[in-house]
C-alpha cells in the first residue's frame, strides 16, 4: 500500500535549520515525481520543491530558492528537504506527495498520495 510519512518538523529560531524527511513505502522513487508542499493557517497549500524524474531536475519556489534543498536517497526510499536560513513566514505544515507522472507540478491536483504532514514553526 502506498504510504508517505513526513518527519523532522519542530520549533526553530529564525535563521536556523531543519531537515525534513519523507519515507515512502509501497512504491519506489524511480518513476514518480516527489513534491514538497506547505500550508500555513488560513492559507492555501503551496508548492515548495519538487524532484522531476523526467529530467532529474529539482524545482524550487522563488520564496525558498537558495535556502531549501531537496535530496533523494533511493536506497532508503526517502526524500529529504533541508531547510536553512528559516524565516517566520516559513511556518506551516509541510507535506510530501507523490506525483502522477515523471513531471513536476505546483498544482496539488497532480499528486495522488500525500503524507500526514509535519509542523514547522519558526519563531523567536
């Protein structure tokens, strides 16, 4: 059964770092785009980063480019999101999701399985 489980969230000071992990089961990462999304209270879910199997590229939202890094560990079937220089506006529940194809998308409708989410709070 397909399952995605996020972990690594928590409370961090502005300027600090966190590493989120997404453990995948029921499938391998070889043929699916994997995206990270986040949703702050009262706001819509937005795309953060995505790895595209199609061309091996990693995409980032402008708001996190240069601060967040997505990585894959195929041996462990996990996808990580290293977050640095965190800002209060990064506070949100972070989700990983499996795409319906090789291609990345910033649209939630293009992802068919989602993790439960992990809370990231950036506050002094």
